[in-house]
C-alpha cells in the first residue's frame, strides 16, 4: 500500500504536466522520471530515519522543478520543428505550411489518378469515381496534415478533430463507391430494360467502370481507416501512459482512506505542494530539518544565480 | 580572449560546469537514477552541494543530449524508471574539465591568499 503522502507528489506531477508545453510523449517521459525519483528519494530518506512528512518535503524541494527548471526543460525538449519555427518566424512558417498542404492535396490527387489514367479507366469513368477521387485527395491531405501535427509539429494536444475527419472522409469515400456502384447498376438495369440488345456492350463496360470505382474507393477507404487506426492506437497508448502517471482512474495512486483525484483534498495538496510549479513564485520551501543546518551548504540552483554571487 | 590566448573566464559557464561535473562524477562508478545522483552528490559533499528545485533534470537531459551520459528505461514492479550511465565521451569530458576546474580554483586561491602577486 502506498503511503498517504504520495498524493502530494500527484499534485506536483499535475502542476508540472500543466506547465510543460511539450508533446504528450515527452511530457509523459519527464513525469515518469520525476515520479519514480520523487518516490525513491522520499523512501530512501524515510529508510534513513527521517519522518515521512519531512522526507516528502525534502524530496519535493530537491526534485520538483520550479518555473525556471520547467522553462529550461521546455526549451530543451521542444520539437525540432518548433525550434525551426521560432527561428524562421511564425508568419512565414504558416504560409509554408498552407502551401505544403495544397501541394500535398495535389500530389495525392495525382497519385490516385495516375494508375487510372495508365489503365485507361478515366476515359469514360463513373461520375462517382470523380467524387471518390476528390474525397480521396481531401482525405490524403487530412491524413498528411494530421500526421504533420502529431509527429512533426508535435502539437501538445491530440488532434481529435483531424482524426474524426479522417474517419468521416474514409466512410464517405467507401459509401460513395458502394452507393455509386449500386446507382450505376440501377441505371444499367433501366437501360437494359428498354434496350436488352445493348447488354453485350453495356454490361462489360459497367463491369470495368464500376470495378474501378469499387476498387479505388475501397483502397482509399482502407488507407484512411488504417491511418485512423494507427493514429488512435498511438494516441491511446500515449494517453494511457499519461493517465497512468497522473493517477487518473488508476488504483495505483488510490488510497482507501482518501477521496479520489479532483477532490477538495487534492486542491489542498495542490495549493500546498512545496516546490511545485504553481508554488514556484513563493519562497522556496525550507523544511528546516537537522540536515539543513549545514553552515556552508551550496544548494545547486540555476547557473544564472551564480552571477549574483550566490549558488542557490 | 586574454593576453595569454585563453578564453575569458565565464562565471555563469563555470557554475554550469560545476553542476555538470558533479553529475558526471556521481556516475563515475556505476549507472544511477536521478534521485540517486542527487542524494550521492549531497552525501559525497557532506551536504555542501544539494540539488534544489528540480535543477537536476535540465542538467541530466542536457548531458544526455550532448552524449555525455546515456539514459535508459527499465521497468520495476510495474513502474518505469530511468537510469543514467556515463559514456566514454562523458568520462573524457569529466577528466578534462576537472583539470580545468582545478586550475581555476588554484588561481583563485592564489589571488585570495596572495593578493597583488602576479601569477607564476
């Protein structure tokens, strides 16, 4: 069973999490490292005979990053794209992003159309095939944009809207393909009802045209579905790790005697978490234990402090 | 650059060097977790040096990025933990910078103990 004071760490971890504007996987890695170190630091001090509360406070004082440490971590772990964007300037990057998105859409359209042109399937296509190709190009652009936001730009927040759009466009493409083939078949049946002698000409043509429609729509929908599946799985794994570290819906941090996360007690912990990011503006926590009484202690703070003649 | 062709002494950089050297030195014998590094630095210096306010992590992560130390993750009792080990580059850096710190400190002591004397 975990000691009660672990909840103090939870509040600090949440503070740190909120203060880091980093991609979720990087935030999770930092939080995991911090969580383990805080607990082990505290446990070691307790084993050395320090009272639990004091050990807890000492661990937080030593390891919980203050505002400046968080800023440094933020700067250090910023994705390569963010660093590049900061150097180049926001406006120019936005223009470049939009241009790249338009080019990506056109590229997807060309990639879709090229095999169809080569197979001579676009000479007299089903009208639905053009809708499928257009939606497919949009889907491709959405996938590119979402992947860009998730794995190159590393947006801190998961792109829920982008993923929903990928799924919706994949469904639209598939529905257009299947529905279009049925409508084409219905029309063919109507024509053949009036002129059955055209069957030998129209049926093979319908077969080729709508096979292409079905094949293209299913392939595009499959690619979209796959992209959606991979992205959501990845997000689920990272979000799961995130929830695990921060103790949401996890029994690991729960204690039978205390209310769950989000309670009034949490708010109290949060407000009194020494060394936490939100308390960074206050005076640094000084537990004042026997080990703090070293007359010439040089607390290792920020290198900048040394220029003011004090290493604290 | 000064007259002897040395780079001007950078107090801020020196303080950072000290922090980095303390971390590298704590890892000299074996790989350790972040908290162990913090505790060992404090214990080895008899409480003279203590990491505060999480300043350890930017130092650790910068050293890792620079290839001086290598961080690796493992799992223990359902928890994931990160352990750091000194690399060959880190060992070299530690040795080189230790000599530099020694030189700076000895120059400083000479100035403090014998003010007004020109350095030998």
